[in-house]
C-alpha cells in the first residue's frame, strides 16, 4: 500500500546528501514523497511536481526544484525562515522560531498530507547547526500533534565518522559537516541506529541532486559541504554514500532494518510477562 512520507530539512541542500537516496527509493516504489524545507526563499510556498523539461530548465535558477524532481518528490513546501548561521545569530533564523508555533504549522501540513512517516534529524542536529537541532524539536512535536505514526531521525554513523582521518577533512576531501572528529555528541552512535537503508540503485539520482546544488551555489555553503563528495570517484561515492542511516526511537535497542517503512506503524517490542 502506498504511503506518504514527509522529509523535513533545515536548508535547501540538506536533502541531497543526507536522505536523497531514501527519498528516491520510496518514490520509485510508488510512495508519495514530500519535502519540507525550513530555511529558504520567500514565505510558505508549495511546488507540485512538473514535467521534466520545465524542472531541468529551472535547475539553472533553482537547485531545490531540480533536486526535488530528480528524487521523485510530489511536493515541496518552503517555510520561509532565514538560515540562522552556525552561531544562531540571525534574527529571522529558524532556530529562533517558537517551537509550538512552528510545530503547529508543520502538524497542519502533516494532517493535510495524512503523513505516514516524518523524517527529521537526530537530537544533536547532526553536526550541531542550530537550524538542524530545531528541525528535530519542531518535527518531533509536530508528529505528536498530528498523530504521525512513524518518526525517523536521519543521521550518520558516528563510530564510523570518528575514524575518518582529520587530514582528509583539512584537505577538503571530506566535508566538515560529515566529520565528527573532536565531538562525541555529533550524529548518532552505531548502537542507536535502527535503519540502514541501501540506496545504491538510486545513487545516480543522489549524485545528480548534489551536483545541482553545487552548480547553483558554486561559491557558497553548498559548494563547501557538497563539492568534496562529488570529487570522490564514482565507485567510492557509491560505497560511502550508498547507505543512509536513521534512528526510530520506539524500536528496541539492537533493531536493524533495511527499509524506512519496515515494521510500520507499530513496533514489535516484546512485553514482559
């Protein structure tokens, strides 16, 4: 049965590197995929999926539209907050938004979509960006309000990242946002990860989505974060980015699933006699 899966991201390029493969996989399987972005252009805006030619033309001016099309999204919703910056100082930044008010708005969208699944970030916001942390807070509360049955926290394997040699990061071969060196709180420890989703059959869409964002913002944040990934040889790109990780808090420790909708909606937690 087709489900509706909402992916809530902080910024316009975050979906490309963290959940792109899972989004493409769900869309290819016939599920409705909706992308919600907190910080970006304009106010509340919706984009319904359009013909390929129109979207490919838009790739020159709007990487998000192109990325959403490449990943098979049926709808994109832009909440219109500003990027808070790494220090959270922007006055109109998403991290300063009232959790209750922001969650009310997202919950209304979840009800409208009759969402079966909501993807947010782990409590650390991955590498700690204030907007990412706020996505977790707002998203979890919105799911509670809307009664969305499954919440997945998109993350990376902290144990693996801590083994990445720091010189590779200094040389620009590994993005700083994907490296947990020096922080024991970034992303999620391997013991907490409940989903390891294989997205290798959709790796071409993921790589193209990354490239669209870099091309649109060659000198900005997207290039700093994503360009190093595109410099990886294709076989290594496939190996490094071919699995996407999530945490589902209502599942028992040690659970390892390979599909975002596995064990939907209720967990099979054994009950003590």
